[in-house]
């Protein structure tokens, strides 16, 4: 009797949990599944050195290590993983204050992180930097080897800032963010009427009106523009 009652109650409690956790559709629900799967699908094979910027508690740095990269994961906040790996290290620091040697990395991963840089009040950000995202993208460009690449996912839509949560990149700020990079591959996602992520055209993604609770997604394979250097190894699917 009790077992049958619990079986009936459990779906109701689960629906209530999701209603409390997520606002009315369209919302962010499922965004990490899209972003993480996209990055894993585009990870090249090592060996080499990889940097996971704003790693959080995701498993992307572990995947990079398992793909043969000596991987450094960095975040402002402490993280705890339920695993260790001999080729995976974590540093709790602000990348602005880290003095990596230029051209140190074959691969940089930035999954839904750059949009938070310099917005005080979230993810331990204590200093307001209106162009912190542009600054960090410039620094990471210098950290890439000439043949290296970046896997980047970001909010896309009409240009907006929602302090302290995130920026959204549109027709004005997106070119600034990607200045100095070559786009090798790009992909865009937005929610359909059933609140499911679906592939869309760039123009539709850029035209989305964002909010604190929803925006379209942009996924990019990037390389740094290096004058007088031959880029011989694109960072695409391994």
C-alpha cells in the first residue's frame, strides 16, 4: 500500500520540483546537455596541453584529459570532483591574475563562462569589469599555440546585460568578443514551442529577445588569427 502511494506521489513531487527550479518556458532547462555534448563531440585528440576556463563542476576537463591532453582547469570558486586523473589539475584563481606563458595551450575550453566575467555578485566576482569578457578573450587568444583552437559556448540573442547573471551576445558585442579569432565552425540552438532545444539559423538566434531566464546558444570552434603563420591543424572533430 505504502509503495503504491509513493509511486503515485513521486511524479507529482518531481513536477513540483521542476516548476520551482525553472521559470515558465522558454527557459534554460537542458542547456548544459546541449553545450557539453557539443564540446565533447568537437574535442580533438591529444597529446597537448588544454585549459578549461571557468570549469565549474563539469566533466569537460576530465574528458580532455582522457583524450590525451595535460589539462588545467581554472575557476574562481572551489570545485569538488568525484574523481582524480593524473593529467588533470585544478587552480582556483582569476585568469586575469594568472601568468601563463604565451602560446602554452593546444586547446582552450570555455563553456558558458565568458559571459559572467566582470559581473559583480555571481561566481565570486568582486571587481566590476564592463569589458572583462573582451579582456579575457584577448588573453586566451595569446595563450593559444598557432595551431591550437578554442571551443566556446555563449548566450546569443539581442545584445543585453543582466547583472549579476550574464551577458548576451548579439550583432554588436559578438564581433567584439570574437575579434582576433577565426570561426572554423559555428552552430546555434534555441527553444521550440515544446521548450526543447533545436538547431536554428544564426539570424534567428541573434534575433531572439533574451531575458534573465532564457537566451539562444552559440557554439564555436575558433582559432586565433596569427599574422604570417600557417595554421595547419584545425581544432575540429577528433
